[in-house]
C-alpha cells in the first residue's frame, strides 16, 4: 500500500507539477495530457481518501462540465465505454461564487490497502484523459464552471 499523499507528490514530481492541498484533505494536481492529435492540454484531478462500504478507498475525480437537462446522456454513456478504472457520474459541486450546481465528472476509486504505485498511476491518468476527452467533445473544451 502506498499513502495517497506520497503517491500524489511522487506523480507531481515525475510530471514537473505541484500538488495543491485543498480543504477536507483533498489533493489537486494540474495533470498534463497529450491528446491523440498531439495537442497539449491540462486537467485538474482531485484525490481524496474516504470510507465507502466500510473500506478505506482512494477516490480520484475530474470535472468535465456542467450538467443541464440538455446534456446528452446517451453520448456520455458511450464515452464511458473504453475505460478500465474510470467512469462518469453526475454529482454536486460549487461554483467559485458558492452557487451549488450539478456537474458531469470522471471518477475512479480503488481500495487503499491494496493500492500500488503503478495501479494508481494508471488510474489517475485514465481519469484525466476521460475527463478531458468528454470536456472537449461535449462541453466546449475548457472547464467553464
């Protein structure tokens, strides 16, 4: 098992990035991505440790865009098909103004006790890539929250 903060700082060092500590024990990294078209992009990925179903888990999330009744859920479910760890969900979030909204987010989790560096490295990458892909294709390309 690797501690979540140890993992995040090690990945940040590999990527030449920094980790930002947010409220509630949440860690954030500005994850660099090179798209399949060679485009350089970045995606914020948030990591936290929590208890789910009685198990300590590491949870990674990244925003894709704001959910509205016009959001095409069929296309989002199709986009969800190719991931091993990551999936999409609709969840609550807050704008910088404090207004609560619903967003589409990429997420993945794993049991902390069995987590190793290589698994977590793949997991965080997959969350970042899925979120960026969905953001570009269905929400205008940048975090517009």
